[in-house]
C-alpha cells in the first residue's frame, strides 16, 4: 500500500468506533480513505470501490488515531533514572543530565519516542521542549525533523525556562535562557514552521515550562506573543502540592489563580497535569474553555496525585490524555493512558466515574478539542483526515471479550494491525514502516550512554 495514493483504501469487516457526535458504532462496518481524507463511513461493505486496496478488518476494532496532548520527547534517552523521586527531586536530579543534550541527541530521542508512540496508536502528538542548551544547536528543528521521519502529525511546543536557582527558581542557572532570547526564538519558530492550514502536519505552540521555572514576565509576554501570532499556549500546571506551596509562598495564590491573573486562560490554552484543582479552579477552566492534558501514568509514577478527570469531564473542560515525558513514564503508551484514566477515575470515585467509551473519547476527540482540531481529527467522519488505528482483538489476549471498546481500554494493548496517518501507512502488523526500529533502538541506547557519561 503506497502513501497518499489516488487509489482508495477500503477497510471493512471491523467493529468501527467513529467517535462522531452521535458516537455511532458499526458492528461490521467500513471506512474508505482517498488520499488523506475519509470519504465514507458506515455499516457493511461500501459500494463502488471495486478498484480499491482492500483491508480485511475481521476480528479487529477500528478507531480514530489517538491524540497525545503532552510529551517531552527528548526524555526518551533519559528513561529509568531517578525512579523513586518526587517531581522536584526528579527534576533537580535530571536537569544536569538534560543540560547536555544537543540537536543530534534530540533527533535520536524524538525519533525513538515517536516511533514507539505510533506503535501505540498515536497519530497526532504534541511535544513540550523546554531544555535549550546554549551550545546545543537547533534542538527544536531536530525534533521536527524526527517527526517528519516517522510521519506523525506534530504539535511541538517551543518551551522555555528563564527562572534559574539564583532567582528563586528550581532549575540550575546553566539550563535556563534569558527572556529576550526566548521571545525572539519563539517568534522565529512560529514564523518558520507553523502551518495553520486544514490538514496541517505541523503546528507550533508557545510553552513556558512551569510556575517554578519561569518568570512572571515570560508568562505575560508569551501570552501576548502567542495571541499576536495566532498560536496556542501550553504549560505544566497544578501538578504537585510542592508547586502549590511554591505559588502560595511566592505569589500568594494557587496555580490557577496565578495563571488567571496573567491572562493564561482561554480556549487557546491547555495545561498539562491539572492534578491539584479545587471546585473553583475547575469552574474557571470550564468557563474559559481552558483545556487540560490528563497524564495519569506519570502522575502515579511521580506520586503527584490523581487528577479529578471525571469532574473536569463533567464540567465540560476540554480534556485529552498525555503520556508525559518518557523519563516519568517509561512506557509512553497511549492506550495505557486510556486504561489508567478509567481505572484511576474509578479508584477515586467509584465504578461509574468514567466509562470505557469516555476514556477512549479523551484519547481521541477530547485530545483533538484540546488542540483546536476537532474539525479535522479525533473521529472517523467523512471529510476528516485519514488518521486511524485498526486493532486486532481476536487473539488470546482479547478473544471472548464481547465489547470491543472494553477490550481496547481495559485489556492489554492489542496488536496494531494498521495505522494510517494522513492516509499514509505508518504501522503495519505492529511494525513501524517509516523508520527502522532496530537501528533507532541502537541509536537510542548509545545516545543514553553518551548523555549520562557526559553528566558525569
Ligand atoms: N512531569 C513533568 N513535570 C514537569 N514540570 C516541569 N518539567 C516537567 C517535566 O519534565 N515533567
């Protein structure tokens, strides 16, 4: 099967979970793709596609491609370090290691992270890249090149830190940039790479790192710049109680109140984590349309807490899922996030707190909404982009589970029969077709060793 051919692709015989507005599902349905668009969705077999490439989906469930709303790709080469630490301990252990990255290391890390992520059904991913060493070369360009290599729809966020330890921040001074450089480079990144058009494979956001690693001025000016340039805003927020204490001591208010005071709420803003929110905070997010990237696995790995995902969902907050950086979630598996989102919501508030379909909704349309792309991706509908995942659920791991969505969300990750991104085959039978996984794995191991050795 060739990428973006003019020959249609017909996938038929699968249980089709559309995630459209009516949440239609077809027990033995079809989806037809032409170029990079979906041109037909429905029950049974489609008519009029005798010349199409046929994919037999018998024994499979077909879903929209998964949307990952928070990641730190560069961390793929620093996995398995600081494994029993709180966020602040983990960060202060890892900042000196991350301070050694350069464009080559980021390219390898991003290629490895994204090649793995597509294997977990992800078709659109964000990245939050906030470590920009002075002599590290074009680290942001390096991850953009890696995303093009893998073929993923990409929303890299130009991250930044300007509040070093000497000014009361958490990161050591040598890993932060100065305010003027950040603003100039952020604007340059948007002008060079941001593509707002329908079907875009690349959109940039601005993303100062967190309240404890950036100045108030950087947050304010980034918001003004992002709105001038018409791009979205992203940051970590309300992840831990340590962060809450930091905000109370330094600003005299909680993290959400702080962001409100800086014009950092609205439908063009999404926060990563949003764990420690009170009812008022959730009301602010809902009323302003501010989104959240729920990262249950990372929050558990770092002992940060369990986010109020069911309450955010019920309040109507745009809510997606994020694997978060690989150094705080070594598996970085999108379906695992959906699994954990459902389990943690239930552990918190009972078995009806989040259904399996709501959890899959967060991983698909929810993420699309967080990124402002609900008209393009996140559901299987005519006219939308051909980003879709075909999962095999007739093997020993899932056979006999009658509800395909329960199999997907509550079971282990099924074999990924096919992943199309923009109509292009990126994964077939659990194998990435765009890059060589074996050689990328070797490059990742070498880059990890070199970086750790450099940090001494
Ligand atoms: N989980 C997580 N939280 C952060 N807060 C600031 N940086 C990070 C990061 O890399 N990961």
